[in-house]
């Protein structure tokens, strides 16, 4: 568990423009909120895209900001840019879409205390996301989880997330190195 003594951290969850309700359901689950609260996270924002599951529902459709167990929680479908939410996050939890991974890697590169967790949506095209995320995990740039439910297990946090320190993604060539990695993973 984290050695931090005060609440200081933000979590941002994104599914991009896709539909990935299992990730949204897990990260808006009471058990997940208990786990992150015990690790001194105090703010959780979920971007849930085209999903049917709308987290943190309250009586007012316009009010999607609530506090649960000392964690302020909010959600939205889409914004024109995710930069502001990602730049505030100490922990980014993302679906494994190439664009979202790239955005997360760039945010983590600029801040040494940020972590990127990528969760595979195995229901998509021959599980292609696992190849890319796995390759980036093997290089030390992110944490790859094969299913969202792993975020509800203390052992995942203790063994994989809590003390993980990533290697900054080089990415200084305008994304060409990322494109090369994607091409290699997909056999182009």
C-alpha cells in the first residue's frame, strides 16, 4: 500500500469513443472506491463514452459529481479534449485503444509520479489490444491488465500497481516511434 500520509491523488478513467461498460462498471464500483480510498486517492473522474452504464447517477441527470468514502467522483460521456483530466491524474486507467494509450504515455512522460494502467477489452477484434499493451508493458511504460475485474483485487494493487515505477516513453519524434511499435505488433 502507498506510504503517503495525506490524500493527494486523482484517478482518470477513459474509454475514449468506444463502448467498454465492464471497465466503467468496475471503476464506479464501491469495492474499487474503497480500494483507491485506502491508497489516498481523493478524486475519480470517469469518461464513459458510448456506454450504457452511467456511473454515479443521482436524481438530477445534470449532477454527476458525488462523494463516496472521501473520494469525489464524477463522470461524463465526452469532452472535446481529455488533456485537462489526464494532466491532473496521478493514475490513468484507460482502455487499450492506441490513441488513448499514446495520450496516457505522453502525460506520464511529463510527470514522474503518474502511472498508466491499460485494460484490455478482449471482446474486440481478435484481442489485438493485448499485443500492443503487452509490448509496452514489457518495455516498462505501462501496466497492462487483461480484464477490468483485476482492479477489484487487493493482490493486483499490492503486486502490480502500488509500487510500480514506469519508464518514460521516449516519444520525442512526434509519435513515429509509437507508430513503429504499433506496426511491429500488428505485423506490418
